[in-house]
C-alpha cells in the first residue's frame, strides 16, 4: 500500500483518542488484505458517496470502500531529536509517512495536565516543528560530511548536492521548516532521498472541547500558523469522534444531526489525507462486490489492473471504462453501454478519478 499519514502531537493533546477513534471507526478492517497491521497503524475508510450510489444500482453482496493508513507516531516530546522520550524510534516511524497529521490541543481541561503548563497552540506547534527541524539538520549535516570528500576530488554531482544541502542547512538553522520552501526538482529529489521530516506536508487537527465544535480562539491560532504552510485545518473534538466511532450507522446519523455535523471530523480527515497523498479512486462493480481502489494520480490502466491482481496486469487486454457519473445517470452498466457511454482503453490509458472499470485479461 505505502500511502500513509503519520499522526503527531505532544502528550495529552488527544492524539491517541483521535487515532483510536479512527481505528475503531474501522473495526471491520480485518477484511482488508494487509498481512499484519502493527498496533500503531490504523486503517481509515474514505467515505465516497459515489461508491454507495453505485452499490444502490448494482446491489452487490459486499461494498468495500477505499482506505488510507494512519500511523500513530508516539514519543514526540521536547528533546526527541536528542533521544528524549522514544526519541529516535519515533523519528524512524515518521520518515516512512508522506503526510503529517498534527493534532494540537485547543481545549481547556483542569483534569488533563498540559505538559507545557498551559494551552498555547502556537508554542506547541513550534515545539514539534523544532524537533523535526533538528532531526533534519542532523541528517543534512551527516550527508554533507560524506559529500565533502567526493566534492574535493572533483565529483560534479556531489558539488551540486552540497550546494542544495547548504541552502537547506541555512533554512533549518533559521527555523524555517522546508515545507515552506518552493523546492526545485533537484531539491525535491534530495528531500525525498534523505526523507526529510520538515518538508512533509501537514494537516492540522485542532482538538476542541465538545461544546466548541465551531472552533474557538485556540483553533484560530492554529489557522494562523497553517496559513504560513498553506495547510488545511480540521476542527474536531476527539471525545465526540470517539463516541461517534462506537455507534451503528443509524445512531451515528442521528447523533451527528443532533450536533449539526454533516460529516464526522475523522471522515473529513481521511478525505483530506487521501487528497494530499495525491490519490484517486477507481471502481469495480459487480454482483459480488462494489469496490473503490486506491491509486496514485497518473497511474496507467495496466498498472491499475495490477492493484487488483498481478494476473490481471500480466494478461491485460483492454479496459472497459464508464465514468462514474455516466454510470449512475444512465441507471446502470447495461444502460450506460446502450447509450454509448462505455469506452475501450488500452494499457497506456491514464486512469481518471471515478472511472468504473472492467478489465479484460487473458492468462
């Protein structure tokens, strides 16, 4: 799978509650074809209206939504880059994620101690950013040491990379996370190779109390910081999300209407995470199952076939494609075909979000 969002936050900000609600909301995750899910990995389903509309028409035995993985990254405390808390263990977990979800405490509660003394979202965000930048600085300096020898002996590539790393070092030392920089293609390549943490895109979750779902002065502070990153902010109450996650679908609907919520904060988070990972969904629809499959934007039809099964990719003949909205508007596959809304595509076809596909193959 490999598309992961990592959840970070200081202790006592509601990070674990948020993560548990995410995982709990998807207790049926045992259906998913993952070998073993580590205790710190949760699978969140991406609620996609189109999937359920298709299912209404097809009436399959089973409906399987697309999913996105969330990794609970524990142990981020002040001094983590120097090995405080779980220190370096947390750093290795976070290197593998593509998007960081930063849970920020935006609620007052006498009973839950704030590790830094008081509620101050701006400072909390800075503490975590600082740890990410310090870790990056270590990585960058280690790499520079290695390259210096090569550059001295006239290695042109080493010289080029060194000058990029010099720039990174300067930014990090001045306290600027690399995600705020417009990176060139070469710079992005170096970021990717070194898996630099402060360059990863962020989604902020402002965790408010149950009676402030519209947001409060603290969540406004988070929004201010997020503007600098061009990052989305999701305001939610992890306590309420945890309650919602334990309810049946009907109860969930009733409870959310009572709170005036159109969708749960976690559903929003899964959708935004999915988008930020550059993912799109294609569908397969048959009497056994209507299913949403996750692929990266720019995936070809042949590669998409391989997401379902390697045999289908190997024996790919062609893809029969109907746009999801055409499929729904026409009232089903047969009707869409009769209206000439089905296209035949070859292996180089670039898949589009919402394609309903039937792969012809021969093994």
